[in-house]
């Protein structure tokens, strides 16, 4: 099979012929229909973040496809079934899994990080973790649900605990940020979206943001947000992973506000811990999505209550994958997918 192979940081991915994997007992062989192009992969390629599996390996964790083969003992699935693969799956036995928090499993496995991922024509996955992709959801565009939609759902619903009428601010309107906007808006929140690209702010309005702010137009964006919200937002989400915008998000919150960290950063955040204590502020991390929530997100997408197809703004063949990453580096579009 053909695959885009990652050999290490600051190197382009190489298109190569590699052996097609065989499903072990309990596994399924998936013919990849599409794999989303995510900033997480750029952290490995551009920023020196190590993968758990040492290169050479295959990146990619937003995968949809069809079952092409079944390992011994798999009876639930049949060949040809349309499936979505979760970006991360748990062991099902540790303390986190046993309390319903598989997304932070003590032995978590991430496709394209711990094991080979979806920038290939085929991949293997535990059959127990596959999800049936409804016919109403396009097979290829549905790939982005695996991370770009489910991660924001978990952040908004479980970690941010957004309720109808809450005032929410979202910093960063890329693939993750725009889905934070649309999920929060779908829950009845009043959403302010912040970015420095007007095109992305236009998207935020289409997806339910009541107000949009271009950060380049304000010396103190937090003051503008506090003015619009009569004292500060109830909940703030930062989807970039930049210490500057993280600090701005935190500064935009009211007393008792909740700051949800969604964007990855390896840099420390300067926080006034006196304010955290005295104003009872909350700082909460959010990673991926719990297994129990994937069916809920798929049903919302099936009913078109959250948009999926519209957010895929570019499609690339496997041999064009490095061009897809160049598009991501330039911040163009919302979400690209690779079609192996």
C-alpha cells in the first residue's frame, strides 16, 4: 500500500510503498477513505514534539473508511461497513477508563502517535473502538468528526459546562475553534469569536457567533470583551496554544469565570494566582473526547444540527500531503482532508 511516512522533525513526509498491515485478533483492517489534516501533526513535523512511536511511522488521527478485513474473534462488524475511528482510544481497565474518562486513559493510544495512523491506504484498529458512520454523513468529510468536531464537543459540554444563556468567548477560529463556536451556539450560548483573519470570523458568524472581533484591531482585546459582556465572559476557550492568547482569554473572564485550555502549548502560562484564588477562577484542561460522547456527536451531525461537510474546505490526494501541510501552515481554509 502507499503511505506518507514520517521520518522526523523538519522533514517532508515521504510517499512510499509499505506492507499492508494485517488485523490481529480483535482488530479490523480499515480502507482509509479520508484523513483530516490537523495542527497536532504539525507539532511533530515542525515543532519537535516527539511521537510515542519512534519514526519512521505514519501520522494522521482523523480517519473515516470502510472495513476491508477482520481479525479473529470479531463478530460485530462486516466487510464494507462505514466506520469512524476515534482519534484516541483507552484500555478500558484503568481508573480513568473505569470512571468514564477514556480520553485521559493511563495507557491511551493515539493513532498517528502511539501507532501508525491514517495517512495511508489502509490501517488497523481495535474493532471494539470503531464507530458506525451514518449514511447521512459523507464518508470522506465525516473524517473530521474524529477530532475537529468531537474535541470541541467535549471541551464545551463536559469541561466548559456551557449552558443556555452563558456568555462564551472563543480565541482562535481554525478547525477546532470554529467547532467550539458552533457547539456552544447550538447549546444556546452567546458566543464571541476572536481571530486575526476576517475570513475565519465570517465563518464564525455563519456557525452561530453573535459577535466577532479581529484581535489586530484592539490594543486590549480583553477590555473590549469585558465591555461587550458587561464585566467578562462566563467561559473562555483558547484553541491556538499560544501563551499570549491564553492570557488574553483568561483576562476576558468575569469573576468566577472558567478558562478551558484546548490548544496545545509546551510553554508556561503566566497567571495571577491571586486572582484565581480571590475571584474563584477556574482553569481547566480539555483533551480529545470521551468514547461515550462519539455517538452523540454523530447523531448531531446526522441531523445536520452541527455542520461537518461545510467545514472541509480543501481535499488533497496522498501524494499532495506536503502541500496540504503548507496550506495549514499559512492558515488557509478551515479543514483539509487527504484522500489516500
